[in-house]
């Protein structure tokens, strides 16, 4: 099995986009400051050598600042900046080094064609190989000269379609590489198959006792079988990027100024447009509701299964499903800049990060072609000199060519990264760089921000059980007319209680004091105690963060608020301690507020009242002592410390700057996903080392045997495919649930969710 060709290279070449640089610029993404990003599909990218060639050729183009190839999705992302604003000739550059490319589209059909071609080629090779093997039985059993010659000729006729059709994908890939001055893993495979067939034809013509048609056809059968299995395994561990793309609608209902509705392609949607989402429809981009009320299934974005209610001024995000009536919203970003697109970009980056292990494997694989050809030539020359038998020397050289293919080494790291990225995506965690996985496995201390990280960042009504429904309905209805965080908490409490909205004759917000509403001759106030009620009104509850509801200056109820601890926070701290990982809080909040949260979740060490620079210095001090710090934060003020940490995480609710600064973003509101990500990263690190060990042991054992003449070409093909299958199968072990038993035990106390301070 090899990783260098798909078998449909010519078919895919026909799909190459003929778009001009101007059209490519229109399809690019604006990153700000004149920097733009273009993504191209490169279906003929199949190994580390391809990645290196693509990135090297594109990086040499004027205006290109970054080129990053992704083997999993077979795409290349290019960041470019030109004075004219016109895109560089990226497609022409790739064509110049032997790769057809086009703008990305649905890859489902392409994947189906790959599998269909592999199945057909495997069937042809299998049919031919089995029949040739049957004919060979008679030859091996001692058939007379005439029968033997006839069977050899029949075998040659059967081998021809296998060599020409089943082996075509190898030859096409090898020829392209050679014509553009490159070497890839299919070159020695092609040489081995063709040499084996040519040697057998020579033996048939010279009426030799033996021919080796079954070796060449069986070699193709085994290689194609391994490739089909590899393709199936890769599909099983396939990037979720394509899945995310399929979740997006193909267009959006755009509402014009005159009220008419036009259905436009998603690419034509711009910020500021009013979009209509019908019942059951999916939100096409991020925006703010301007008309209508409904409920949204936001499980894709937030990980929460409960539907969220929306009304005017509510925020909606791409990928959410409308489970209620139609509503209209104003788009705030282009679809390509939505949170769902950001998720896809992060996931794609995670799957192809250049970690230390990945760079090591790439360097080793790059030595393959020159080394294996030298060893094959050395084996041929040595055996020809030692035995004088050119036939035997060629057979051994062919076996060396085949058995030394470093597919297992080339797959050791990327397969683990792809499976890990998918595993964590299923848990709602995405990485901005695959190398972050490697760093996450090494951390020994976790530093948390408080507000928005250990807590949800939102106020919650603590004493709703002490408030009558009538008074909660009045306060919640007044809160609907204010954007204050405490008003939002009152609205949520009213909604959860299922109370109806109270209609007022008039409502006004008095800055710095609160809300005043009238119903007939009655005046209701909601706000500060010394404003809402008479100064001598006794407190109903000991004052914390609270507001008073009064009627005609008489206090009716006091609403007490506090921060809501994020679900799973206390359990996460216990789980980290069980793994001997230190935990600490760095916060800009007051001593009392930080101490209260730290006590509730079980963290002993904390530093309050810190400025952003103070947090960075604290993290730098820890790392100067050799500590590997994981920083978990969410705010704009946390961005410097997220960048300073060895590895960092942020919730999806974090600011845009905070998410951009973090190495990981998690969608689930439950902090247990942090522990899951750490355990998965540690297991992935172990699997990478195991894969390296398998690849090294395979080459250490197989190469001496091949050089010594103990391996036939057929045995070499079986051994090579087996080693690659073992590496891929070992990586797929990561797809199993990660440390579920220990996590469930360690996080049992996460039932403290929604505990309020």
C-alpha cells in the first residue's frame, strides 16, 4: 500500500478550474490589512513529498506570504498580498509542478470515484492474479515443455490488463513526478511492477522453466487491496470539515427594502443584509434578529441540546436550526467569516499541524526515494557480481524496491492527527494548529481565568424561589426593556418560570438608577434600593448584588444575583489533581470575588486584581521554572496571556480576539471537555511513538531480509501493506472513547453545575 496516488488523477484533472486570477481574488477571504486567503483543492496530493513540493512552489510566488497544504482534505491554503489586489497565478504555479487544482466544491463525488476506481482495479488485478496462479500450479507440478509454454503465454495475456489498467494509477503518478523533476513513492512501485512483468515476458520468450506473471499481478492486487483499505480507514477518520460544509445552506432568503424576498447564493450574502429564516431552516451566517420570535437548535455551535429562545436583538450564528416560526435577522459578517466557517478553518488547521513528530516523519520520508533506489541498485549489482545470475539479481532488486516503501512512516503522525481532530470535534473541541496536540500532552499546570471561564460570565438570579410569580413577572417584564446584565438575568428567570409578559402603560430607563414603569396610577421601580424604595425600607435579604422592585415607593421584593459556576468546573479541578497537575487562578477581579469562586471549585492558589500584563508575567515566571502552562481564558484582556502560555484554550463564548489567540476552542459549556482533550492528547502522543516504533521495526527487519534474497516481490508487497495497515489501525484506536471510566469518576462532582455564588 502506498499513499502517493488516487487512481483518478486524470479524471480530476478535467475538473481543474479555469478561473482567472481576478476570479480567484473574488473567491478569496479578506483577512484584513490587504491580506487575503485562497483555498484550492489539489486532488493529486497524497504524501509528505507532495506537501513539501506544493508549499515550496507556492511560497516562491511573488505576493504569497504563507502556503499550507492539508493532506487530509487535499487542499492548500494560501495567504497572499498584492498591490493590485489581483491574486497571483496559483493554479498555473501548481500546474507547473505537476498538480491540477481547482476551487473547492463538494468532495463527496470525488471520494466516491476514488473508491469506485479502486474497486474496479482491485477486481481486475484479483481476477487476473487468481487465474494466473491456477495456471502456475500446473507449471510448478512439472508440466511438459509444450504445456508449460502455452500456460506461460496464457498467463502473459491475463497479466496484460492487470498491468495496463490496475497499475495505471501508479504509472500516472510516477510519470508526473519524474516529468516535473520530482520523486515520489510510486516511482519504485512502478519500476518494480514493470520490471517483474518484463522479466516474465523475457522468460516466456526464451522458454525458461519459470515465469513470474503471478508476482506482478499479485503485487498489484495486494497494493490495491491495501490502498482500498487505507482509503476506507481514512474515510472513517475523515475530517469533519466536509461535514461542516454540508451543514451550510447553499443560499439565503434576502429581504429587499421593498419587502420582496430573493434567494441568493451564499457567496453573494454580505454584512448588513436582512435575511429570512423559515421554519426548519438553518441560519446561513451570524447576525442579530430584527423581527420575529422563535427557538433555535444551537447544539452544533454550543453543544447544548436545549433549544434557545430568540427575539429581537438576540444573536444568531451560522449552523443553528430554526425550530419555531420564521424570523428575520441582519447579517453581521459574510458567511465565510461566520463562527461555523471559523470552526471549519480551525479543524482543518488542526489536522495538518507541523508538530515535531510530523517534521521528523516528513524528513525521514523525503530520504526515501534516493536511498531506496541506491539500495536496490546495490542489491542488483552485488547479487549479479556474486552469482552471475541476472534473473535472480533483478528479482531481489525488485523486492528491495517494494519492501522499503516508508508508507508506515509517512502515515505515523498524520493519521493520528486526523483521528484526534475528529475525536475532539465530536466532543466539541477544535484546535487552531495540529502541533498544539503535542504540547497539550506535556502540560503540568493549568491556569484559569475566572469570569467567563470558571464562571459563565453571566449573572444569575439566586433567590427566585423566594419571589412570588406575580412580582417575578413584573420585574422580568421590566427587564425585557433594558440591556443591563441583571435585567437579562431577570428575563431568563421569567422565561424559565413560564410567566406571561406584563404590559405597561409606559417604561423609561433612568441611567445609573434603574427602570420605572407605570400601570394606571401605580408606579413600579426596579433598581437601586435608595432610589426604588423609601430609604428606611428594611432589606428582605442581606444585600449582595441586588436590586429592589417597588410599587409606589414600597418595596415588594429584593432580587439577589451572583455568578454562575460553569458546569463541570469543580469536577475538572479534582480530575486534574488526580493526574498530579497543579491548578491556579489568575484574575483581574477583586480578592473577595476570586476567593469565593476558588473555594467553590476547590482551587487553593489564586491571584486577584491582576492587569493583563501581570497575568503574562505570572505565566512567564512559571515557564521560566520549567513548567508547561495550559492557560484557559476567554476575554480580550486574556489574549496576551493565552499567547504567552505553552498551550491555551478558550470557550466559544470568548471574544473574537480571545478565540484567535487560543490554541484550542471548546464549544461545550461543561469544562469537562478540557480534561477530555488532555487525555486524548496524551493517548495520541503514545500512539505516535508506537507508530514510529512499528515503522522502524518493520524497516529494520525487512530490509536485511530483502537484501539477503529471502523476500520475493509478492512477499515484499504483503509486508509493506501489512505495516501500513497496522499503523493506520493503531491510529484508529484513538477514535474509541477516551478515559470514559476515569473521567466519569473524577468528574462526578460536576453535578454541582449551575451552583451560584
